[in-house]
């Protein structure tokens, strides 16, 4: 008689537990359990929440005003009074990073959510209904996606000028097309499902079928795309501000703080002016990407165990 393998023994143990009524069924969402078992995604979520909450509750973490100029405290190294030192005008670097996070996260996450709202709204309806609406939206998205995004952003910034609202509008304008095409592709495949045809036979309205029954089944890749777009917009804001084309220098953002890194003497002698904010940007973008990877793995049914 052949001896049982380790896998057979494991199955026998599970069978015996089930027969004894001691095997409890798994409850809750399988996608959520998959997300919680992803260590990188959990680490990314923790880092994301820490930076987000620190920016929101900045007044509780520092008593310094990020805009207050004090020429007596210029270029002070990190100390007990100034945790991350001061800049060329005596402003506290730690306070500027905390308050700058509010603007940078608002630009990145806000632009991604608004772009997703527009792209998903149009893509879901146009993908399901088709016709001239779908053709017009598709051609319009192709116009914006025909140019490299950074070149298009630089062009629009130079035309409309620098401001927080203008930068967010430009990001939305250049980012909704990718979300529209993703949603449209998902809806084109889902509208052929049997449950959609059954809903049509019951005479449900187009709006109800699109946004109540089809859209929830397409949210997985959409959520992943929102996280990746957020990271991309935060990097784009930092890059544009570094070049002097982003948010006006009077408003503290991570990119505006990083402008000082253009000076070679600062890079060599004043590391606290650029290294902490560079690390915060890198950590936040990596955290958002880890969350996106976790959402992608948990939302893909072929990867669920």
C-alpha cells in the first residue's frame, strides 16, 4: 500500500474537521482578506495614513508657522527647536513639509478623483450605450492622449499661468482620458454578460443598468488606476514646482520646498533643506504604488486564493 503524501494528509485532516463540525466557513470579502495578507500593501497603507494624518493635523505636531520669515534663524541645522532645521529665510522646514503635504496630496489625490469621476461617468455610459456619444468621447480622449502628458501640462501651464486651481484643472484635463478608456473597455465586455441582458429584458433604464449594476463590477481596475494616477500627479506637481512652473512659490508644497536643491552649495552643505522632503515624496509615492499593487492583486479573480 502506497504511503500518503503530505497533501493527502492535509486533505484528510480538513475532511475530519469538517465532518466533526469544527471547520468554520470563511466569512467576509475574499478580496479584503487578500489585501490584508499582502504585507507590502499593508505597509504602504500605514505609511500613506501616517503622512496623510500628519499633514491634516499639522498644527498639533508643530507650533511653527510655515510662512513666517525669521532672518535671524537662517540656515540653522536640525536642533531641538527646529527638528529639521530652517531654510534660507528662517522658515521651519518640518512645518513646511507638513503643511506642504496638504497641498501636494490635495493636488495629486484631488485631481485623480475628479478625473476619475469624469472619465468613469462618461466611459460607463458611452461604453454601454455606444453611438455618437461614444465616438465623440473616444476621439476627444485621443486628442489629449496623442501628446506626452508632461509636454501637454507644460504647454497648458505656460498658457493659463501658475495657480493651484489651474494646475488641478490641467491634471484633470490631461488625466480623464485614460480613466475613460479603461472604464469603456470594461463596460464593453460586461455589457455582453447574461445578467445585463436580463436587466434589459425587464425594461430597466440605461442609467440604472450602467451605474448600479455594471459599474460596481468594474471598480477593481478603476481603484487601481486612481492610486497610480495619484502617485503620478504628485510627482508631476513636484517636478513642475521644482522647475518653477507648478504651484506659486508663496504656497508651501513638497515641490516648492525642493526648489532649493537647484543650488549645488545647498546640496553639499545644507542637506536638511532637500533630503527630508525628498524622502517624504519617495515614501508617499511608493506607499501609493504598493496600495495600488495590493488592490490590483485583490481585485483580479485569477489571483485570488
